[in-house]
């Protein structure tokens, strides 16, 4: 249930590798996570898909000094800067990574195979040209933290009024899983990130969990169409704030280096 986009893992551990803070093997293992394999297709100078280790080395050779995350949604091109083809692919995937230092972006294509309980997940990162321009609508860490605190309070009040409670066995299991991962440090970013980014990421994941539970936990008391619409209206801005905060956290290492 913890929202950890693949683009976030690629950017975070790719940034740590580019900064010389982790080894290539450690970065690749952390990026792949529980997936079976990640490959990169469309790299300049390569005729076919290559492994992550070679791809990250090639990106460095191409002048890449950092990686940023984009988490776009319909009507909200968060973290994108164009061109339209890249934006469309990123919007379809709901995430992307944008390189700093070279006009390249990476969009994941995820494939699953196998029976339930033994699903084999493979990821192809498609490399596409991007426009070198400021990313859209990315807040600073301080802005993201303030927005999250306000959104969490307002959403909790709104959902309580609508009788959408995060209760019951499904919700309790999700919350227990979140606490277990948090205690194990699984929500922490890669080396090189400021402590505030870790805090903002954890809070954004908590907000995302709350929104997911509100959507997945049945209708609660919101059984009328108008009440269901009101719940969606209450959750929509919270989702937007959480995505903005996630992007701010994952991009903070690059922003800190650019500030010197």
C-alpha cells in the first residue's frame, strides 16, 4: 500500500550513484526492488535494451548529473517540461524520470506474467528526448511539508463528516504494514538526501495511504451519489498535494546540488 513509484526509486538511487555515494550494484538492487528485471531501451549509442548498470553508466557519460521525478495526472503535468510526445507517454504511465544535464527522459513500461502469488514483473524504461525547461508545478520541500500538513487535516475532517472511516480489518492490515515498513526504514530515501526530504516523503506516503483506504474501503456512509461525489471532491486536492510532495522529496537531492 506504501506508494513508492518506480521512477522514485530510479531517481533516488540513480542520484546516489551519480554522486558517488553508493556502488552500481547497490543502486541497481535498490531500483529493481521486488521486480524481476529492469532494462533500458532507446539509449543513444545502443541498438537494443541494456541492463540498468550499463544504462546508468551511459547516462553519466552522456553528461547526466542528476535525475528528477515526474508524477503527472490528467490536467496536472507535474514535473514535466515537454515535448508533447514525452508528456503523453509519461501521463499514460503516470510517472517518468527526467535527466539533468542531458535532454533525455525515461518512462517505464511494466509487464506482469505468472499466476497470483508468483507474478513475474519486468520493466522496460523507454528513453525519449525531453525539452530542457523548468519542470511544471514542483514545490520546495518546505512548501510541500506545509501543504501536506494542511491537506491531511482538512481531508481527515471532510472524510469524518462523510463517514468514510479508515477502519475494519483491511484498513488495519494496511496501517500495520505501513508501520512495519516505516519502523524498518523502508520509506527512507537513498544516501545523499536531506532529512527533511525523508520526513516529507514519509508524510506524503501516509497521506497517500489514507486516500487509498478511503477509496478502497467501500462506500462507508457515503452511499448516495451526491455523497460519493463529495468524497471524491474532498480527496482530489489531497491526492494532488501528496503527488507534489513526493516529487519534491525525490527531486530534493538535485535541487540541493544545484543550489550549491
